[in-house]
C-alpha cells in the first residue's frame, strides 16, 4: 500500500519540523516545571481540582 505513495526527499522536512516543534514545546514546559520556585509549587499543590459542590453530588 505504501509503495504507491510518491514521497519526495524534501517532504521529510515537514516531519522533522513538526517533531522539533513538539519536542521543543514539551522540553520548555518540563524545564519551566523543574525550575519553578518552591513557594509556587506549594501554592499549585494546594489548588482545588474540583468544586466542593460537585464532589458532594457524586458521593
């Protein structure tokens, strides 16, 4: 099936650019998370993930 596809050499550039973009976004997010100050991490850890009202209805 894939033998019928006509792929030019320059078309691999799109794949490389897409992968590089995704990798750079992931690494940037990971770097910022690792370099976050302790106070900010603790503040994020205390954030509520659900409303009390929503939690009570499910119980």
